[in-house]
C-alpha cells in the first residue's frame, strides 16, 4: 500500500510540477535507443514462457587494433584470469601497456581485429532462429553478447537488456550461455562473476536474491561432451584429414590444443583440464580412434609454471622425430581468435618448417552442426528448469575467492525465482 | 647342417661321456616344477587358436614386510617410473634404503603385506573361466601374473610361460593385459619395457622380431572408459553413497583420486592425466552427474613439482569449508594396495577429523561386474586380431628414451606374427 501511494504521488508530481524538459529528456533517449536495432520484447503467441534473452558469454577480442590497449588492460586487471594478488592493480597496467604494441601487430597481421564478435553474433542469431522452432514455449529468443574484455562488455549487455524491457520491475528470463565448452574459473567463472557484479549494481541493491521484477537468470555453464559439439569437431577433423593423400591419412597425428592454465590454478582444483580431456576422449571415440593423438596446451605467458606439454614444443618435437603430418585442433574455443589465426597458423605452423603438412582443423565458426548443437543444448536447458548445473555450485578445494563464493550462491539462488517463473510447486 | 651335427655330437657326448648326475639334475628339477600347480598347455578341442596365456601386468606389492626392501629397491631403480637420470643407480638405492623402515611400518599396519597378488590372481583366474566360455576359439586361457617390482616378477612369469610350453620353439600366443586402466609411460609403459627386455633376453637374441617358435605377444594397453569398468566403479560409488542418510546423500561430494605424476612426466606428454579424466567423466555420466565431484591426485613424493590438486589437501580444504560428507574413489587402480588401505584410509581419512563422514568407495577387488568387464575387454581384444592399440605406437612428444622407442617397435612388430598365427592374409 505504501509503495502504491508513493508511486501515485510520484506520477502526480511528474505531471503537475516537473519541468517538461526533465520529463522529456529520458523519453528522447528512450526513442534514440529504440531506433537502434535493439531487440524489442514482444510476447510471441506460442511463447507462454517467453521472451527469453540468450546471452552468449565469452572473453571477446578487439574488433580493431585501436581497441587492443583497452582489451589488454581489462584482461590483465582480471584476477580471476591472471591472479596477480594484491599487486594486480599495479602490475596489470604495466603488463598490458608493455604488451599492447606487440599484440596490436599480431591483430594487424590477422586482418586488423578479432572475428569473435562477428561469429558470436552470427552463432547466437542462428541458434535463436532454431530455438524459436524447437522450443516455442520459451520463444521469442533474443540474442545478446556479453564479452569479458571487449565490447559489448557485460555492463553494456545488461543495460541493453534493461532497455529492451527485461528486468527493472518487468521481470523476464535470461540465460547466460557460456561459449567455453569446458568450465574454468578463469573463463566462465570470471564471466559469471562479472555478470553477478553488474546484476548487483544495476538491479540488485537490495539484500534479496530475487528482488521483485528483476531478471531471473539461469546458466549453461559447461557442455564438454555434448554429442553435437563432438560431432562438429569430428566433422572438421575429418575434412582436414581428407586433404592428405589417402595413403598418408591414417598416419596423420592429431594434436588437440587448448589454452593452458597456470599450475597455481590447476592445483587449486580447477575443473578445466579434466573437462578438456573429456572432450578429446569423446571426439576420439566418435572418430573410432582412427588416428594417433595427443592433448597439448598453448598460450603460456610469463615465468610461472603452466600446464603442458606446450603445443609449440609438441609440434617441434614430433617434426624432429620425423612425424610431419600433424593436424592441430583448437578444442576449447568455438570460433577463430588470435590463438588460432595468429598463434597456431602463423607462429606454430609457420615456424614448423612444414606448413604444407602441419595443418589446422577449421574452428567451429559457422558450422551448422555446431549451431544446431547450441540450439539443442539451450533447448535441453530451458526444458530442465535448472538454474545451473549441480557441479557449478562446488567451489574449488583451494579457492579463497569470496567473489566466487558470492557469485555461485547468487546463481544457485536463482532456482527459487526460476521455479516461481515456471510455475513449479515447491 | 653344422648345427645339426653339433647337436648330434652334443647328444652323443652327453649319453657317452657325461656323468649321470649332470644329466639327471635338470630332469629332477623339471619334475619338481611340473609337480607345482603350473599351467600345462593342452589344446582344448574347441580352441582352434588356443591355448592363450593371459598375463596380468601391474606394479605389484610386497606380500610380507620382509619383501619391502627389495620392492622399493626395484621401484627406485626404475627410470620409467622415477626419472632420476644418470644418478638413478646412485640415488635410487639411497632413497629406497632410507624409506624401507617407514614403508615396512605402513605395510605392517595394513596386515603385513599388500593384497595385490591375491586379487590379481583371483581376478585373472575368474576372468579366464569366463573367457573359456565366451571365447572358446582361443581357449584354454591360462592366467599369469607379471609384477614390475614384486614377485612374481616379469622374468619369473616369462620362465613359467616357457616351462609351460609356450615359446622356445613351440610358438603360442600370450596377451599382456595391463591392469592400469589408463596408460602412463610410468606404469604400463614401464611394464611393457620390462616385458620387451625379458622377451629379448629369453627368446629373442636374433635380430628378427618374431624368431620361429617364439611367443607371439599382443597387448591390451588401455581401457579407461570401458562400459564394464565404468559400471563397476559406479556400483561401488552408489553402494558407498547408500551408507549416508538419504537426506544428506545428494550433497555428498565425490573425490576421485588417482596416483599423481611428476610435472616433468606430464609435460613430456604422458597420456595418463587425460585418460584418468576420461574415466571420471564416463563414471559421472553413468551416475547422471548425481553429485558434485572433483578429480584429485595422491601419493606425491619428494621436492619436485607434481600434478595437483593433492588428495590430502583437497579433503582438508573441503572439511574446512564445512563440506564433511566426502567419498574418496580410487579411480586408477583396480584392487586394494597401500595407497588405498594406508594412504587414503589411515592417513587422509584418519587425519580428516571426520572418519565417520569421509569415506572411501571399495576398490574393485572381487567385483563380479569388474571381472566380467575384464573378460569382455579380453574377448574383444582376442577377436580384433590387433597387436596393440594404434595410440600405443605414438611416443610422447618430448620422449627421449630409446628403450620406449624399441619396446613400442617390438610390440607393433608382433602384428606380423599375430596375422600369421591367426591365418590373416596380408
């Protein structure tokens, strides 16, 4: 009753006493924002539980070389990704400033920027089209992108959601869909911590987990052995193997390459190495173990210990042993980015001395099999009514990050909101 | 002709001039050995391709505390397991001598010895009984055990095979069946190098890979995600979970524990960490991800870097976080041994402060599901006609061991002998 009165008083105050300028300015802004190709929230007739915002989370990459500085600055200030302890705010900017010219040069060599935004938006839009058909009850599905270190950042995505009519008193449902198939605290964990931070800043300042009318979030937090993902990888490997003469094809060695982790993160109990290994095993099972293979790890930086064997060393060592037919397979990232286009293609393959026989399987990018897999994963998630995987709730044994604890508690707490949204009885 | 003459001359010499004592002594020995319960090679009517020697390979363990010194001495002198480089022969004995009293004490606390021989012999005998039924064409199947560091050692097993009528001009087939489900150069690799060494010493001094009448070997070198193995693990986990009150059962955290590896071995490209992770994922899929879980690594020794997170730390950290319902699952060893009975049960659980809620799933030991799985794996292998897995032929990228190279070449070369034994046309 009190809140109804105050709302009425506010409305009266606005119509009576406020200057037209104050009232119209936000309206004009609103019109401008509606003129951009935002995603209006309109209830589809079939979508009794829609609309649903589908938010792709990923690290992102600078779209132009001018954005490299900001990108690296955000990256090195992320303690979830690069744990520099209390010196983070001091060392981070030094490291990013020092690396900017080198990384700018790398981006200019792969065409001036990362294709990750283009691919993310394409994959998400195509997935939503399929979802509208195979999950009509949660339609319409609206694609959003939230990058951790590049535009569109999590804050920008969240502001767009609010502008589009989600939350801010209107409720609605959003799915945070990590685009890292295997869970790491450094990647998906960092994105979720960022999402939790912005949720708290933009619509959760109360102590309640689910303030009335706020967005109800659920999370697709890992999908390392989804059959559609496995099939998409396998098809791209088979296509690359077909480029070798038939008599050599069976003896090509497959090198699955994933971004490495510092041993401090591995020893803390991060689940990523085991989930990457599970993906590799599933892909090899699908290929009926047709070729010999190894899992190796790339992109180690700095003097601390990282998980190996290192991809570049692995290629060098096999070439030295006389094994020159090698296919590199990026197994922990779903579209091209600097680690494939520059590090694998230009550095590892370029330096191998055998660029004709050391090849790389295509990234998943626009693979229709992959996009169908995304839709299947999302459909299953929407049908499950689960806020997140059960496994996500378990912190790493040696985790001391309060941020991780809070964030995990928040996403688990969304189950209540989700149950009430979906009409599930307790 | 020359050799026939000399043989005849030798026989003449023996019958004419040798003392009866010299001739009879070996015969008497032979009689004694035949009087022991050895495995006579008799062709089963149904077994057109039998008999088949089924050799279980494992690390072994001292059956009594008196055997601990020899066990450790062999263990620390194995460069495949504990790479001490050129100092192996110097440091190995020092380390083993220093550790002997401590390890003797541990064995005396678990009943005076390792049960691994008992379980290996039981599992193998039971498996062979099943194999005789489900693979009659390779029957009879004869069980043998070859331990790497304890009796019966590889040499002893090989001598028994020869005494039993395999090889030494009589040919026949033997299967080296590793009892480590996941392949590591430190474990299965070391056992195979040892087998190759004894094969070379006892029946392969020519340069030929398959001297006429020698034993034809094939290898079951890894089986990390065999459905029967996965089922056996899953059933033992479910049985342990059933010991918790129903309302707490879902919140028990599963801690899969495998023997760790030095990071030098991991970074060389050993396949073990990824294959252990594949087992864990397969078991969790079978359990429908019913509980939260982590993979951790135990038995780290010495000052060098090993793969983590460490099992003991993991239990300690979760207990500190308030998670006291934990089930430890030994996931890389198939029967009880000091790492389960002493390290997990007495040390990790004993030191946890919560021995009633921190529990351990039973080892596979006499599990009929597991023994059926062993038989199924062996049957598939026998039917495949393959000398070893394709993957086994690929050396680790940073491997520099000529021993490994030679051993892998030898086992791959057995394909030719196997094809001719099985009547496969090239």
